[in-house]
């Protein structure tokens, strides 16, 4: 199959497929007589694997490590467990960060709950004040803006 067909089959953009090839996540395809890349079922499966890992927000470097593990099926999987544990730690840290962001935005939103003119908008006043180095409702006292 050609790259466009591979793209449609996996939902991965053509440029991303080319990038994955350059990054070594996909093996180079063979070339047809006309010079076009010819992808096979192995490319399709590997690209689907990479896409699934990316959906889990696994980094490209870690996906490369996981792909390396696939070619060594006799190896112990402790390193894979540690890789996933590290990803869980990153996700949990991001959740905490996003919860803090939600609290900050909620605090900011409470400063304008009416349909006012822009010059009277409490949200913009808070943001401008913060840009000037003043305290902002969305950050605790003493916290960097």
C-alpha cells in the first residue's frame, strides 16, 4: 500500500508517518518500480502500535524502547513495567497541575459574572494587574504569576 492508504488505514497524517520513519519508529518501506514507497501489513501493525502508545501520551523515545522490547521477547519485562510506572507518575503529576489550573481559572472567572463593558471586566483587570506585577486573584499570595 502507498503512504496515503497507510495514513487512511491508521488515521495518522502522512507527514507524521514520514517523521516516524526518520525517527526510526517505522522501518523504511520498500520501493515499487515507480519509486513509490510500498508499505506492508507489518508497517500497518507497527504504526497502529505507535499510534496507540501516543494516545497513551507515551513519548517517542519510550515508544522506541517498547519497540526494542518487541524484538527481544525472551527478556524480562521489568523495564517495561518501570516505563509504564514512570508514565503513570507523569500523568498523575499533570492531573494535579491541571486541577490547580482549574482552581486558578475558577478564581479568575469569579471576578466577572455579568455581561459588562470590557473596561469594567474584572477578568481583564486581574490579568492586566498581574502583567503589571500586582497580585492576581488566580494565584495565591506570594505565588509566582
